[in-house]
C-alpha cells in the first residue's frame, strides 16, 4: 500500500494538471471500488473548479469551489494517469509497477486545465482497494476516514516533546506505537523501519522508555523525532519508495528504495559505519520488521 511520500509524490505530479482546472464531466465506469462511489458523483462534480489539491496522511484531497472536497485513497494498486492529446503520464514513483490496462480504468475526470488544455485524469485500480468520498470542507475533520488522525510527520511540529506525549506510558513496542495512525498520521511500515535504524533504536524496545517520568523526552526520543522527519522528507524529495516504475509528471523516475538501510535487506550487512551486524527480519503485529540487532538498541 502506498505510504505518505508516495501519495505526496502523486499529489505533486497531479497538481499542475488539476489545480485551477474546471471539471467538465466525470465517468464512473462501475458503481463501486472498495466502497460504493459517492451518490451522484458525476453530477455533483461537473462544472466545478478545483481550487487546491491537498493531502492528509495517505488521502488526496481535491478541494472544489463550492466548499466540497473529494477524498481519494489509492489502496494497494490505485494510480492516476494524466492524458491529453500529446502524452499519458502516471505521476509518482512506485516499487511495483502501476497498471496501464484500460480495463481497470474505473473513474475518468474530463477537465479543462488552467492553461486551457483539455485533459483526462484517469483513476486505474486493478484490485479495487482504493476508494473515494465526498464531504464538505467544514466537515472534513469529522469525516469517518479522517477523524482522529494524528500529527503529520512532515513539519517541525513533530519534535521530541510531541513524540514524548504520544509515547508516554505506552507499554507496547516502539514499532507498534509508531504505526498508530492516531499518533502520527500516514507513517507506514517502511519508514518506521528506516527511521528506527537512523535513530539507532530497536523496534522491540518498549515505547514508554523514551520518555522520562516527568513526561519530557529523552535524548533518544528527540533523536527519533528528527529521524522520522528527515526520512519522510528524503523520501518525498526522491519521489517515494514503496512503489517502483511509477512516473513523475515530467517522465522522470525516483528511487528512494535504493537508499534503504534496513527495509527488505534481510541477511545483508548493516550499512552503519563501524557496525558489523547483519540485518534481521522479524514479524510484529503481522508486519515485517527489518532492523540491525547489533546497533539498534
């Protein structure tokens, strides 16, 4: 499933074609994806102008000029393709190739962009685990899909003190605590593994041990907060990682997975300078965890 950097890469790739564009019509080629599509979706969106293309956690948010927001989740295999008379581009960078089979084109947005180019924004999803929903902008925070999501890991708000507040008293593993979307929104398995390696912390460590008795962050906690922010920033800059062969709007590819230090490297030597450890894979809460037992404590 796409993680936050991949979704942000898709958002940035779609932004030039969608922001400021007018939606002429919408084709819904089936009534549902993972869930039923919004009732009268085509009728509701036709004629509307897209004011902004945003993101919350792993959700794309298409903000319209009538105060409505179309939310989109890519699921496991969803992607958007931008088509015009000259080319077809699939923005993003994915580890597993995105489908280009038109049989899986389930929703097609016909738009006139701000530069007066006629385009089609095509949502393709072979496994149909993605979904879309409509809500008012004023009700966005109370939407069932978005309600209760935690802090975004993309800004300075995620510091040692904020992380300490999330981890204080937690008797679960550090890995499980960081995957809690009510704590940090959009942080997924890959980047938790990578951030823990950067911070030199074991995924099996008890989460509460990073917080002092008075609730203030330890040095380890502050180091982990910085590692989370930087690994997410690096992955966004590189264009995402968990999905491969998923093209940016300009046709270039990014491969942050070439910079993985632990993820999917079971049995390989640790890349930390001076460490002679070997990357190990364990399973925590049904998810694969990759770490170096020699240098992550």
